[in-house]
C-alpha cells in the first residue's frame, strides 16, 4: 500500500508560514472564527504527518474510493489530435469525481478534532455528494449549502445527497450559485464554531484550507508520476491540462510538477458566453486582487469592490475568483491560464463521448476543449485531468438552456 505524500513538494510555490503564496492567501476572517482557524492552523500538519492518519487515509483511498485511478491512453483522441493524450480518470472514483480525495482527508481530520457536525458548500454538487458520502461512512451530521440555481440544474446530485442523509439548504441570495452557497456556509460556521467543521471543497478560503486541500488532492499528481514512468518510461508529461474554478482538481494534477519546468501546466477557466459579454467566469482576465471568502486572491469585482456575478454553463466553474495558490501561479507565470466558452466546452464534451465512450463533466470539458488550441506535436505527452463524470450534466448536453436568474 502506497501512503499518500502529504508534504509540501514545491520549494518555489508552496505556502509560507503566514499562509501566503506570494502576495495571495492569508486568513481574513471574523473574530468568531479565529479559534477554529487557529486550531486548524496549529495542528493540521502534525495530524497529516501521523503514521496512523496516513495509514487510515491510504487504506480508505484504496478500498473505499478505488484508487489509484487509471491513467488511460485515449487512442482515438490521440489519433485525432496527432499527439499522445492520457486521461487521468478521476471520474472513476467513488462518487464520480476528484472531490472525495479531499472530503475523506478532511473528515478524518475533523474526527481527530472532535467535531460532530459537518457543513459544506457545493456548486456542481460533486463536492456535496462527496461530503455526504464520507459523513454517512463516519456517522456524522451533514449539512450542504447549494445555490438555488444549481439545485435546479444539478438535480441528480441533490437527490444523491439527500439519499445519503444530508440536509441540503438552498442559497437564495445573489446569483444563487457557488459564491452564495459559500457565503451561507461561512455564516453557519460562525454560528456553530464549537461543534462544526467546514469541509471547504476547493483551494479557497482562509489559511490553512488552500494548503490542506492541495495536499489531499496531490494524490492525483503523485499517481501520474508513477503511472507515466510505467507507460512512457519517464515520470513527467510535456503538458498537463485541467479546468479551474476554485482550482482543487488542477492543483492536484499540477502539485508534483510545480518545480519541473519541463512540464507546461495549463489551467482552463470558464469564459461563459464570452469573456466580455457580462456572462463569464474568466477570473484571470477579468479579475484583480481582493479578498473573497477569507483569503486575498484574484476575483471579479466592480470599481468599488463589489463582487461581480460569474456565469458558466458549468456549475463547478461558476465562481468569481480562484484559489490564492492559482492566483500566484498565474501572476508568476508558472501556469498558463486560458478561457473556454460554453459552446467550446459542450462540443469538446460531446467529442470525448463519441470518440472514447466517456462522458465528461462539463467542468472537465473546458480542459478538453483546449486541445483544439494546444498544437502539441506527435512525440508530446499530454495529460488531461478528467475531474468528474458527466451524468449530472446530461440535461445540459441535451440542450436544456441554462440562464442567469433575473
């Protein structure tokens, strides 16, 4: 059994002792949350390094989640694009996405902290399902906050959460999507700090959450290193592509390659109906530094600092910011960021379904769409992190329109 590597890998891009990635990060929190955040900050690394924690985490990843996930050579897609394309099959995890890597790690941490109640936010519903799943497995109370718009467009996942015993609460403020669900979850945590652990689903929020989530998701790139060595005779690809909303699947895929400059890392954001249409979530193009959900990062905002409502056909990318580590990776130039429109993502998702028999989540489809622009050579190795499966998105694929509420 391979134990997950939960240490900070990158010397250039890891978090500082104060919780910053370059100019981004920190913990901008209400006083009521300070005891919870400070407890997490002082103990999370010690807990993660405990051999008993790593043994339990590794065993559950193997026997419950189903890791390692395959690194699948997409032969027909490779022939189409005239390069060597591998798909990291996070869609084959229990619950259908990468999210369970993090929820499993965090719930083991929460139990060691004596917490009895778990809350979470969710956009596409995959993090909510993964949280409800591990709560059922561990016998803990579970409350999921989800935007009212997302509840309508991701109904299959809502029913899964409820079947697993979670209470799903609709966020009805703002755009009624992921940002607003996160706001509601933060309010709940402020009200119930002693009994409750908040399982944040991405590399966002106050320190130590971005670092903690990144370490749990780094199992993805740890496996890619080993699997490429077996399949290609070298431990790194030429390109890694991953979609980015908050950015947990992307940092999981990038983590062990951050200091390897031979690997081009590419993050794909949601351009929605077009970057400058007012219906977009392309944070690195439209955003600027500010504070959102407890950390300093890049976010879409007006001149007077009000958050701009994001838009994407993909519920998991419908977020006005990115995690602080991604803000640093963007501003430092280590990771390329590009924006993909709704239409481009839809076409890429359908193409994968019809060439490889794999229906990807619409989030992942944004990464697949960049193959049309990559211009990779026949000898290049391209890894795409297939962050989730597309069952939840079938209505959208079939043409049911998704509009921002008025």
